[in-house]
């Protein structure tokens, strides 16, 4: 069972928690924060140890350095000073016109100014399944900070009661910008509208489809694969390339590929990474990123095998036993199925037939939408209270946690702040950890 009712929940302290949970629910903005989505409400933030919080605080500058290294490696591959296969992986399926926007002189050195890794809390620390530079949840986490700091005044929230708002505002040099939300990302529009109403300065939310640049800076909340449906957004990209406006997440589709984790583990690039990151940082990222591979259907020489997998072609994975399938397959990026866990297949969670079909799909889609293969790391079990509105009682859920720390890079690039951490606690029988109606969503606090 992943939901356990306990007698302790009937004590007077439980009644206090019930009232707290009801106030949190009642405080939700009219219309909610996600379109037609809900989650389980807990009266308590999720507590992290001081050691864990310190590790998260150090992670922001490290991930910024990693992203700068990724961008540099890509551009060097494009200009021929590093092997061409690197940029060939990252360019597959993308129009050259989009790549040229990201390589334009005013933006060539820029990297995303919002960094959100998806971290699985394991018995030994954190493992990062991916990095997101256009993440959802910013408004939600800012709201959670506000309401939980009010309801739990003695809880030391990571980021405090205003960290998300201050962090988001810091990515622009001026106090205000236009937030562009596409129809593809419409589920997140309510949280961005709430956010814009809380920020100091002149902020607004606009449709990405019809927007026309007007000299104001822009926050991009749309995916680059969706550009053919966003004529207004394409005009934004051209205005950024011309140096007319600033944007928090530049039009650099190569920066938004999950296969960077595979390139990080690529043996031919080992010394490049060590030089760009410095040895200590490189070793820290080895502990963070799970072993990963690009699902490239090319045959390897007869005297070699794919590292750690012991095979010469990815099709051989179809014969792996369930115990050998501690692996995750997912689209690398630039596809409507590459976000929200839509393309994720966990090898140990499916039949051999379904696993084989997923492997075939990954191999067949290589030339247009490459897949990345990652080693699967299970999250550790935790227990957390939540209010069940059907029974009117507090219950304890046993689950696993995905942590989403939000890092904001200042407009000048001189500092990185941790605005807050969103914890998504999913029932223990779920292996894909993401937002769902039976998950608990709370901000994180520092354990007392």
C-alpha cells in the first residue's frame, strides 16, 4: 500500500494540520495555477538536511559552468575545432534557420538564465535525470513559498518567502518583461499570470502565436520545436539576433537536448570536459549524471562493444532480461513528446515485448529525433502527510521524491541564486516521478 492511515492522525495535532491544509487549499488563486490540474495538499513542507541544502546551493554555479561548457563544445564542433559528430547529434531534425538564430553574434555567448534540474532523491544523494531551461512550476513554487511561509512561520524554507520572485526578476536588467506563452504550454499560463501580478515593475503575459516585438525584453515560455506554429515567436528570435531585445532563454535548441548527459560520459570528450569544467567539478558531475548513451544505430568495430552495455548494436538490448533492463529510454529533445515524461520507457517497468518496441522506435527515429538511454536510479522511500478531502482526515503517503531546484542567473551573469525547491512526492508504486493528481507538491525546508 502506498497510502497508510495511522492512529496518530487523530490526535489534536492532526486537527491542526487538517485546518492548515484546508487553508492552503482555500488560498489557491481563482482558476488554479495549472489548467485543469490538481495535486495532494500537505500541511508541511518537505524537509531536507542541512547537508542536502548545502549541496543544492553549490549545484547552481556548477550547472551554469556545465551549460557554458556545453555551448562552447557545440560551437567548436560547428567551426571544426572539435569533431563534427558532436554538433551532428545535436542538429538532427532542426532547421538551419533556427540554428543560425542561436549562432548570431549578439547571442552567441549567451546561455539560459533559468536552470532547473530534475533530481531524484536517492539513498546516496541526488541523480539528475535532465536539465530544463524553460521549466514549468516557477509560479507554483513562488506561490507555495508565499503560503507555506505564512502557514509555517517557523519552517526555514529554502529560498524563504520571496526567493522565486526575486530570482525570476533578477534575470532581466530592467524591472519588467513580456512573458510569452504558447498554446502548447497553455497549461502553465495560470501560474505565469499569477507570477506576473506579484512581480514589481511592468510585467505581462502574452500569446506567443500573435506577439510582435516592441522593444521590450522577453521571457520565453514555449518550445523551439513549436516555432512553425508561432509566427510571432520567430519574429522575437530575429529581434534577439539583431540585438534589439534581450531574452532569458536564447534560441539555442542544442542547449535543450537531454543527450548532453551522454556526451558528458563520452570517452573521446573526457579530456575536453575535464579541461573546461576543471577536474573537481567534472568529478562532482560524474556523481550527479547517470551513465548515458546516445542511441546511435551505427555498428561498432568487431573488436569493440558499447561501454558498460557489452553489446555491438543497440538492437541487442531487446534481448535484455528484466534484471538487465535497469535503463530508461527517452527522446532527447526538439519534439512535442520530449517533455512531461511522454516518451519515457523504464525497462524494468514494461514487458520484454514493449521494451523491444521502444528500442525499435528509438533506433528508427535516430535521424530526426535521437533518443538517449540512461541508467535508472530508484528514489529512496520517504513518508509524508497529506490531507484526504474524501475522508476529511490526514493520511501518510509512502513515496519517492523528485526535487526541482530553481536557479536564476542574473542578467549580468555574475551570480546564480537558488530561488526555491519544489518537491514532488509520488506514490511508491510509481517509477516515473512527475506531477500527477495523486502526488504531493510542497516547497522544501531546511531540517531543524
